[in-house]
C-alpha cells in the first residue's frame, strides 16, 4: 500500500475503524497509511491482534467498519464474525466488516463472506483504494479485490453445500496457507516473507501438514493440493 491516500481530503466524510491483524508491523503500516484522519477521513479507534482482543475492542468501541484479517490466533476472522454476530445485525449503527488478508484462497473468501463480512480485499491493495473500500463498506456496498468476487458468486450460485473434506479440516488455517504456497512452488524463505513468519515456523507448519495428511515430502503434498484444486 504505497499510493497516496489524499483522495478523501477536503471532504466531510468520516468513518471510525478498528484494525484486526496479528502482525503489529502491518497494523502500524495501515494506521500510518490510512489513519491520517484530517486527510483521509478515517479514524482508527482501536487495534487487536487475536480473536479475544478483537471481540473486546469491537464491542467497546462500536466502530463503523472493522478491517479484519482472516488468519488470527484464537479461531480466525470467522470466529470474530461469529462472536460479533449481534453487532452485524444491529438495527441501528451496525458494525460492518471488510476482510483484509494476504490470502486469496477461495475457501478463505467464502468463509468470511458467509460469516457476514461485506467484502474481501488482499494486502496488495493501495492505500487510496483501501480508504475508498472502507467508505464503500460503511455505506453498505460489497467490495472485493479483482477476481475474488467470482469465488463468492460461484459459491452462492450453487444450491448444494460444498462437500466436507475431512483431511483438509484437520489442518489449521495457517497450515492451509503454508500448504497452498508450498504447492505453488514457493521456497521456505519466500513463504516466511509472504506470511510474516520465520523460516523455522514455516518448517514446523510443513512438518505438521505432512504428518496430518500422512504424506512423505513436498512433492506428494503438491500433488495432494493440486488434486483438490487448492493451488
């Protein structure tokens, strides 16, 4: 997010926002990029790094929009949405959620939209576009990064619930993310940089995935993921 965010300058628009992301440096960057209230109209009224913190901060501050990461300690963005369900459906001043994540996986997009989020954008979004997306969500619009809207349309166009994959359900959200990147051919260092975690943590996740899926190496893992169209 490097583009100028002065598009809202000179307007009277204001929106109160809570940032929910488990990476402090990312929250700091978003705050610096969009939180200059006099310029952007966005007032960051709270931050949280996990599910419990998020629910507490959102309940206490009642923001108009929550920027919500999908992968969080304590159950992920879907769990935040579940525990804040009454705020989403409040008859007056409902809290609206916009997912902001590094993941562009269909299952992540569909999961949070089913949970009640109004949109989903990836962390490649520019600062100016993020400000615009926040205001659109505040106004009740649905907002998606290019290509992601197709996942939602396909999912909700189907009359049948997607089949449950018991093997995939054994994996945590973070393990699924690592699995997907491994299957795409990313090196451990590249995955670590992409997910803001250490190489050692990546190795631990890969070991856990191989053990849970009873696979021997990353080549088998890639074939497994490709067969399930996770790549």
